[in-house]
C-alpha cells in the first residue's frame, strides 16, 4: 500500500485568516500521524502566507514519521532547510501571485542550478524530491541532477474531465513507469481527493501520495457538526449556572 503524507498548509491558512494561534498545523500534524499518516508535508513559501518558520522548527521536533519541506530553490529557504533538516526537501516552483503551486518545476531548463541545490541539501543530510510534470524530459532531468525521488504533479489529471481525464491518467501512468524503471522513487500529488485517488491508488510503483486540500476540506465538514454541538452544550451548561 502506498503511504499517505498529509499536507497541513491549509490548517495554517485558516489560522492566518485571523492572524491568531489556532488552528495549529502542529496539532493537525500530530492528529494526522495518530490517524495513520506516514508523513507530514508543509510548504514554507517565500511570502510566508500560511506556514511560518515557527511551524517548521516545531514540526521538526514533533513529527514522528517523516517531515517533508516543500520549498522554492531560493537561497533564504535553502538556508532554513539546512538548519531545520527535514527528512525530505521537495523543490517546487513558486510564484507569489499563485493560489497554489501551479505547474511542476522545470528541471530540464535549469539542470545546473537545480543540481547544485540538490547537492547542497543532500550534503546537509536531506533527501531531495523534485515536483515535476509527468513528462519524460523532466523525469530524465530529475535523474540527471541526482534527486532520489520525484513527485509527479497530478493537477492536470485531477482538473480534467471525461476523455481528457483518461488521457491525462494514461500520461501519468506512463510517467510513473518510466521514472520507476529509471530507479527513481515516485510520489504523486496535487488536487487528489476521495474520488480521483482510485486509479492511482492501484498503481504499485507509486510509493507515496501527498494530499492536503481535500483532507482539510473534509475535516472542516465532518468536524462541523461536532464543533457546533460542543458549543451548544457549553451554553446549556453555563445557563444552568
Ligand atoms: N504536492 C505539492 C508539491 C504541492 O505543492 C501541493 C500543494 O501544496 C500538494 C502536493 C498537495 O496538493 P493538494 O493540497 O491539492 O492536495
């Protein structure tokens, strides 16, 4: 069975909507691990829109499975990664205006620069994963720059519908096989939910899924009733004096 790594960025997104200290992504990470997650993922963006340095440093001390730090190949963030020493650093492209990571990292067009960053992180004791589109040229480049693993961007498959989705799935599965045969460990993520995970969950060559939004979205809904009930109960209790 593939491992589930839970991305808790959006717990921090809710916290940052009020700039307070709850909900805490550190607590969510602990609950995710108690529920069976085998990895915790956070993206320390350059604009710190959700995850903060404080979260990453505390998670380094509390995560018992595997901590995966998503990051841009930017000097400031590389220095933090080398200090925090997550188990895995996933290099992703980052644009300030985007709502979420939009495309895969273009490793093919900047091999020299990425190879240098991969080497620095590995020398710091961190395994490196590259978040790339399911394209042969990107997979070959990821292998060439020395990454141990790749995370294939599943966004196009998740966003597509009907026949187009079948085509995107085919492309993804071919990429999984190509990368796996090349000796790369293959992960997948972005846009995966409780419906579109099915065909991918059957693929033995994928060793881990990285999922965030759909889990946080479901948590809000499945937890809503209980949260309201608990407040009503408190009102009832305090009214009695
Ligand atoms: N993998 C990477 C590299 C990502 O950037 C993200 C989004 O933060 C995810 C996985 C998780 O995507 P989603 O939140 O859509 O499940």
